C-alpha cells in the first residue's frame, strides 16, 4: 500500500493572488497607514513619512536573510538587545590580586628550587659505569646466555 508523503511543507500557501496571508497583511497595513498619511498630512510630508513605511512593509513581506524571514531577524535582534548578557569570565586586575599572585609565584619558585636540590642525580663516571657493567655480568650470567640463544 502506497502513502502520499507531503512535500514542500515549509512553503506557505498562496491565499490572495501571488501573496501569502502574512505578506498580504504587511502590505495592507502599510497601504492603510499611507492612506492615513495622505489624508491628514501635506503631500510632501506624506511622501516622506510613507516611504519608510512602504520600505519596511516590503522588507517584512519579501526580504529574507539567509533563508529566514525578515521578521525573524528583527525578533532575534530585539531579543538580543533587551535580554541580559551573561559574561562567564571578566578579567580584573586589582593590586591585592597582583600581590597574591606574586606571593604564590615566589612560593612556587622556592619550592621548585628545593625539590631540584633534593632530586639531584649522582654523576655517572666511566669507572662507575664499567663497575656496574661488570657486576651485572658476574651476578647474573644466565641472563646473558638466554639472550644469546
């Protein structure tokens, strides 16, 4: 049994001519506001006021930024400017903090120097090396035989 899978589900239906319902509402609202401007204001002032309204309505109806409608970009911008910002780390240098850092660094340096002195390795000379090799050969002669076979 075959089932019809709907495709293009992200495309809105064209309801009023070539416009979707949202596009029609944006254009009709801008047209109504422009009619009010022309009815109550002088012609020059009405033209100056209606130009940004028409541009904004056209952007809302038709303009997309990276595939997203312009209204979604406006909403994201509004939410960004009105929401509180979260700063996880902010560098502050106080004199007390600098003194504490300097004291900790000095303590670490002295501790490291004392550890270096305590861990100093003895010098290995040619005589000690040959003595060590001879003691290994004499004490464990079976190990050298097993390694040769």
